[in-house]
C-alpha cells in the first residue's frame, strides 16, 4: 500500500470523533480551523462547542458585539483570531448573503484566513484539491521523506507545499487532508511517537536512519523579549478601574487594570514616585501593598511578561470606575482573569 493509502486507512480506523467532522458546512469548518490554529484540540473543543451553541449561524456571530466575542474567547489566546473571526463573519453575513466562497482563492481573501485555513475549507467543504500543510503535516512529511530543510524557511514552506500537493488524493482531498493531520497529531507525534507500530515504518527515512527526534528542522526564533508589567488594582472596596487596551500590541481591545510598564522590576518607592502612579492617585489618600512578591511569568510565543499586582486601597470614594461585582463581565487576558479569581473580586 502506498503512502496515501496507508494514511487514509489508518484514519478510518483511528480518527477521533470530533463534531466538525460530522459536517461539511463551511461555517462550522471555518470556526473549528480558526480555533485550532496554534491550539490543541483538547483545549479548543470546549470553546468550539460554546461558540456554536451561542452563535449557531454566521449571522448570529456577525450580529454579536466584539466585546461579547472576546469574552467568550477568553483563555484561548491569540486574540487577533477572535477579532478577525468577527470581521470575516460580518463580511460573509452582510456582503456575501451568508455564503462562504467555494474556492481557495476567494477564501484566502477573507480576514484571518491564510493558506492553511483556505486549503482546509476548500477541500473539506467543496472538494477542491488543495493540500493542507500545518505543523502535523510538516512533521509527517519531514520524517517520512527525511527532509531537513527548515519548515519555517521560505524554501521549506514552498517545498513542503509542493510535496503535499504531489501526495494529495485529488478524488477525496478533504478526507486525505484530515487524515494526514490526524496522523501527525496522534501517531507521528512531536515527542515519543510510537514508531514500532507505525504502518509507514518500513519506508520512513527518519525511522530507518534513527533521525526521528531530529526532524522536522525549524529555524530558531529571535531572542525572547522580556516585559515588566505593574498592574494597579485600585479600589475603594466598592469600585475599581479597568481600562481597554487599544494600541497595536498584545491583547488589543481586552480590558486590564491600569498598567505601568517598566524596564525591570521596581520596588514600592519607585512605584510611588512614578509619574503615571502619581497621576492616577492624585487627590486620594491610599495604602499600597504588593499582592505577589514573586512576579507571575506569562509566556507568549515571542515575549515573556513578568507581572506584579499592586493593591492600591483608597481612603476616599472612587468617583469613576466600575463596580467590583462587574469585573468578571469584561473580556480580559487570562493573566488578569487568574488574578481576579485569586483576589476574590
């Protein structure tokens, strides 16, 4: 049996029972693919179920507010996906009468839909012979064919896309694409794949040459950026302050406590003489304490956020702000959500 046949046969015997595999509706396929970008199925599945329950059609999603969508997305990360999801829903609902484009080229024009997602929707929903290449596919192809070209290089991206196209089952591209992705996720895993029971073992270059742990090759990322966040949790016991992040930065349009970003960790004396702190507390008597002596490190793909929460208790009434009972209504980064739970808002 050839490579293609082995993959499809394995899929028929081992595929997971996932809700988006029971449909060819492009809305549900699109929703699942966006959610599973850089996210494990186990983490994304509960969010998918929540979204399809709350927004059963693209029109429901389009008519929702961005804030509501961000709140439902909270904890899934990479929030630009949620913002793009909303933009595309509005485009499809209001400009395309609810009909997703039925081909790769037009799908790729929609916001948040790149090569991989367009290929997945086009092949699964419309039987268009477009190969998908995600992390799982890169891994399977690199190991089986012994390819050491870096998968995140320009040359590698082109080569693996071409190789995937050669192997594609043009008669049933949707099934084949799902099969090779599932094979990579369950059988040809990143760590400790069970090569001894793999049906591709006899012709797998990585297995035969004992190079499984070396492939695929990936170029190293640049140096991680360190950022130091000091959140001011200002409260008079009844109200607190939340601010929306509006700059083109991480967590755009999510809410957070007033933030002072510094170049390194600071002590209480440095905090109280900071211009931003003086501006926020002007006219108030207060007591300040540090909630977490050791910084909480929030790791993102390209930066690490070292975070401390400073509790600023006012002796006077906070005229502006929101009720402490409403803090949990706002979409916030998971870093803030965890603090809110620990603090007991």
